[in-house]
C-alpha cells in the first residue's frame, strides 16, 4: 500500500459548494480511480483547509487518454472552489509508523 497526503485550500465562501459537489461524484471518476489502483481517498475539511489522505496499491498504471479526459472534466468542476496554498509542500508520501488496527485495536 502507498499512502499520500495532500493539502489544498478552499476559496473564501466555497465550503458548502465544495461539499455539495462531492455529494454525488460522477461514477466515471470513482470507477476510473479504482481501475488505477486507488483504494481509498478521504477528504477532511477544517475551515477552508482540505486534507486529502489517499491510499493506493502502489501499482498505478500510466495515465490513458480516457483517464486524462475524466481528470480534466473533474478538475474543471473542482478548480473554481480552490485557491493556491502558498509555502506548503502540497503533496507528500506518508510512511506508516503505527496502526491501531494492527496492534490489537479496532
């Protein structure tokens, strides 16, 4: 498994619109991510800050033309909600240090 974290930021006043846009993500977007090895994509919001935690199999195939088209359509929907995050790494790989589920917990 491969885990990545991404931090993005919403434009002022876009919190509700962003959440509304995610209530029904187009099936082609979710299906394409699953086909490409994405196991989970969690998005947490704190005020205007968004924290994405993405888990993949680590075997992501090269981007196809279809994948590119689906991504461009989804980014056209999401782009107007987001603003640049200055001075931030944006996207980092995460290394697991400890897991409750693997240590006798849930």
